[in-house]
C-alpha cells in the first residue's frame, strides 16, 4: 500500500558508520520510518538517487553494502552517463521509498530537469511513494536554502523544486556558515519561513504540512526560522521525537 497522503522526509540524517572505514555503513532508523509511512510490506522497496554526486560508484557500493542482509530491497537510478533502467517512471512508481543522497543540490535539480524527473518524482509523491533524502536530498524539495554547490563559501540557492513552500537548512549545528546565512536569507526575504535540522534530525511532511521532527540521537533539534513584522528574525526550536534503533 502507498502512503496515505503525499509524504516527504527532509533530513540531515541517514546512515551510521560501523567504524571499519568511510564506506562501511549501516542504515539508520529513518529508513524504517520511511517504510512505515509508505505502509510497505515486509520487504520495503527503496531506490537510491545519487545524482548530487554524479552517481559515484563508491557511493553505490557503500549503499548496497549497508542494506545487504536487511529487509530492504535496494535498487538505484543512475543518470550518468545514461539511465540504467529502461523505464524510469515505471521503476520509481514501483518503489515504497525513494532516497536522495547529498552533494550538490544545484547540480541535482538541473540534471533531474534535463531527464524529466521533476515531473516523474512529483507523480511518485502524489501516488504515495515516500520521498526522502539528506542534505541536498533535503533542500531539493523546498524553495531553497544555503548550499556549497558553487564552492566552500556557502551561497543562497532558490531554484529548488518548491513542492514544500519553505526554505530548508541542513547541518545546522555542524557547519558554522549555515545558521548565519539562513538568518540573513530569511531576514532579507530571499527565503520564506525556513525549517532547519541539526545533524541526526529529520522533518516529516504530509502534503505541504510539517507534522513532526524526528531524531536518531539525543541533544539535537529542528528549528523554524521566520521573519517578524518588525523585520527581525526569530528562531523557534522544534523538539524532535527520538526514533527507536
């Protein structure tokens, strides 16, 4: 069964390290939440989209290793140098969860648009496939946010898909440029109300409504950043629900 309504998981979370190297990962509890929201069966189908890093083979190897031996049935959609499936639309509509990796959000949405994925993913979202992702895979569903797509100095990005009518800030507690740039963008009107996540935190949207924040660790938060009537910026903490596992 698909999700009961269009659902997006926008996060600064995903995998944990097993401590045996940079590509030795295990899935965090956000994937079980995605399967639950998708009302998936005992073997949830999840498709990974890695266009934000150009479909790097090392990332795919790490992902398949992370899900090996779990209940998840992993596939991936690659677009470099060409699509790896004959029918992109059919493949994505057959999934329970679509997970988008981090990297360059500017490159991600540009490549998607060239290949018609903006329309296909919107159809998946409306059909009840749960869409999720981390970092660039979080910002992409929103109007925009702060990005390092153009270099190490963060810059504004406002060309997201915009299905969620907010800004989005990721890695809010771990990268010092993030918070001040988000505050500036909201303050000058570049972004509307913006939802932000510390590392280890995700946001659950049903339709366009933020229904809760979740976390895979203690001591982290989500935030709503808004512009008040007098032009100042207000940051409100959203306490996340701790996920099991």
